């Protein structure tokens, strides 16, 4: 966590002919807002193939010498064919990107391990909008799913993962989609939660906590069923639960 962190939240509108983009950004992290932030033409050479993961379109790039991750929100499932990247709504505060940005910002202020929010944007078109989010790249990190496809994760690391999830629950963060691709672990073993789309601060009682953990367990089981040699066992899960129960 950066000690001298002081966020300066700014709102601007940018765009060329036919595009009107509303942008919320942290002026302590970037100086200029341009289309390049959201539709980068220069990609960083990094060991991340983010385009092949979730529904969103994610690109890693360099901007003002920072390694950034730009995510363009996209529908999943059945809605994808029908709506593509369009969302209904006219208010900036309720748009996908702005909400995730604000949530990241609040969690970061609490010292929770999440990506640093840089900018969020929306482009309105009639009743619909399209949305983007830019965060700082968490360097040298892989998703838990990627680690497990390659090699087993040590019991102490599972325990640590459980502890981190517990910290979020203790701060009343409800992650709407806690799965093995939304947990990042860097080479030093630090654990981050990412992808807070549709997530919220909300009193997380016992039932909600259990549901959240059960969602993660289902995702790990699904990977294990689908990928031969996926390194996940009951004892790993017990280690995670032991970390979750740690009194720290
Ligand atoms: N700040 C970041 N640092 C490093 N990697 C990131 C960062 N943000 C995203 N990624 C990578 O990009 C992938 C996709 O990002 P994210 O989970 O936010 O969207 P998504 O899963 O595609 O969206 P959805 O859950 O709606 O399908 C992550 O699984 C992770 O590999
Ligand atoms: Mg994701």
C-alpha cells in the first residue's frame, strides 16, 4: 500500500466527432486523460493473456509510463449476443465502470489488497451506455486458476488466501463473483481480489459469507472437472478455511 497516497478525483468529458466520453479519474496518478487510456494502440509486452479470460475485454498497456489494465465491459451469457457491450441507464454514478472505480477507491483507502483505480468512463448513446475501467497492473501476478493449472499452491499460500478473503468479509465487502480467476497471487505470494463488477459494500452475515466461499469452491471444482491435472484437493480447501478462521 502506498503511504503518501492522496487521491484527487476529477471528472472530465473528452471525445472527438460523434463520441462524448465522461471520465472519472485520479489526477494524482495520471496527468492527461485521452482516448488512448481506453482504446490503447500500444500494448505492453507482458506475460498476461488477459483477452482470453472473462467476458470483459481486457488490455494491458503503457500510459504515461505506468502499466495499466483497461477493461471494456461486455455482457456475458445469453445477453452477449443480444446486447454486446451495451448497458441500460443514463446516470453516471450508477454506470458499471464508475461503480467499480468507487468501490476500488474505497477498498484501497481501507488498505484492502485490490488494484489501484485509475479511471472509469462511460459513453452515452440514447438510453444505453458503454463502459470502461482502467486500473494499475498488479505486476508479476497470475490468477489462482492459472497457478493451479501449472503447479500446486503451497498450504501456507492457501491459508493466506483464506485470511485475505476474511479481511474483505470483515470490511463488509460482498464480491459478486468470487471465483478462481478473480483472485490474483503475485510472485511474492501476495493475494489480491479483483473484478468488483456488481459487487457492493453490504453487511456480510454468516449466510452471505458462506455463499461467497461456496461460490469459490464451485469454481475450483469446475476447473478440476474440466482440466486434467488441475492442482486442487480437499486439503487445499481445508487450508483456505483454516486461514479464513484465523484470528488475526
Ligand atoms: N489490475 C490488474 N492487474 C493484473 N491483472 C489484471 C488486472 N485487472 C484484470 N486483470 C486480468 O484480467 C482478467 C480479466 O479482468 P476482470 O476479472 O476484471 O474482467 P472479466 O473477468 O473479464 O470480467 P467478467 O468477470 O465480467 O467476465 C483477470 O482475470 C486478470 O487476469
Ligand atoms: Mg474476472
